[in-house]
C-alpha cells in the first residue's frame, strides 16, 4: 500500500525507518523480499520531529510540506486512513 501511495502521488514522499538496528545489507535484503520500493533510512532520525521512538510498529509519522510533524498513525493503516491523515 505504501508503494502505491508513493507512486500515485508526486507530492508525497514515503520513507521507511530501520528501527531494528540491522546492518544495511540485511535491511536491503528484507526490503527486496517484501517488495519495498521507497527509500529506507538505515538509522532512525531521533528527535527530528520532537516525537518519541515508537513503542508499536508500524508507526507512521505524517510530516507536512513545511517539514513539521502533523500526526502519528499507530498500527497498520488502510488507504483511507492515509488519505484522511494527508487531508
């Protein structure tokens, strides 16, 4: 769903974060197996948006075009959930 979201919306950037502290080679291998087509950060952006490290994965941080945190979505999300968060 995140691949589709990124591909269908030129004004949206989807970025995954490696919260498991795995080596880049392992992250790349897992991303390939899962068909992840969006960029992945090998380290978490601690404190970047003033949000704590997620206790639950998946967690989605919605960041506005101005670079500020807008909303946090916890757990699996549907396409409708993402559309509502991006409104």
